[in-house]
C-alpha cells in the first residue's frame, strides 16, 4: 500500500512573503492581519515575514513572481479583494489575478497562494475578512505553510 504525504501546519523556520493589494485596503488590511495572525500562531517568526504592497489585484502576480524568483521565501501569499461592480472589469481583474498567481507557482516551484476574495458586495467582503465567514487571509497563510512543508517533504523523498 502506498504512503500518504502531506504538509504539516508548523511554520518554524519558514520564510514567507505576503503581497497585498492596496485597492479595497479597508478589506485587504484585515486579510493581512489574519495572515499575520495565522503565521504567528503556526510559529513563523515576525522577522521571517516580508510584506509588499501593490496598487491592485492585477499587480499581485508580478510582485509575487519577483519574490518567488528571489528564492528567499518558502511560500508567497497573495491577498486582495475584487468586489463585483456593474461592469465586466471585475471579471478581467479577478481572472487575471487568479491565472497569474497560479502561473507563478507553476513556473517557480514556490507555493504561491491565492488569497484574493471575489465577493459580490462589500458586506460579503467584510464577512470574509474577519467577519462571520472567517478570515480568508488567515486561511491563505495556513495553506502557504502546509504547501511549503509538503514541497520540502516531496523534494526530500
């Protein structure tokens, strides 16, 4: 019978980069606070976490790529909030952010986590940034830790 390989939730010794969109900063700053809380609770030291702010979600992939290519980080967390409006702009920005972030992970081999929320309303955004739906920034940071540890295990085997 085969083995099960998974990442552990402990972050001791990991270096994590976080890229945050300044657009909708009232929401993204709460996602960042959630991510920082998760990293701290999972033993990632504050001095091992670097944060880069970008203008909007569309710019997340480029900054994430630069951070991942630097090889200074075990994982990169991308945080943003793209709230649906009355035009198709939402579809382009959210879609390109998702595609670009996924591509960074595949191209570099550094876990690059999609922590961009895409709600229809500000109320839904607030619920996902520390409200009744939890904090998706927290969740993204935990995913980053698990993926970094999983890759370490896969590379060691």
